[in-house]
């Protein structure tokens, strides 16, 4: 894993509500910039507050077809790892 050594630029992915259709995909990327935080009223400024980055947000994703109850249990439900017996 590489640890960043600078604050900017970072990568924002996925396109925005204002992009053309060809940019509305998870592979779409844009570099962040310090100007996105110009209006942050917090002191110190938040790492998450981007008032001037109008295209930055989150996406809600759901499956096209709802999985069956068995598929949900198999893929979605949290299970605890098996405990090994002490030697």
C-alpha cells in the first residue's frame, strides 16, 4: 500500500450529475484541488468538506434483480470466522 505524502491532488471517481453520459461510469476520474475547499467555514478545515466541488458526492448502487434469500445469506450476511481450538 502506498501512503500519500501530499494533500492534492487526490482522485475523485465516478463522474457527476453535470457530466455527459460518457463520463458517468466508475472509471471516470478527476484530480482534486485545493480550490474545492475555499468556502469551508470550519477551522481547521475538514478533509471531507468540499463546498466548491459540486460534482463530488456518492452513488447509491443496487442490483438490477433482488437476490434470493439464500443468495443474501451466502453473499451479504456477516459471518464470524471459525474459531480454532487452542492446542
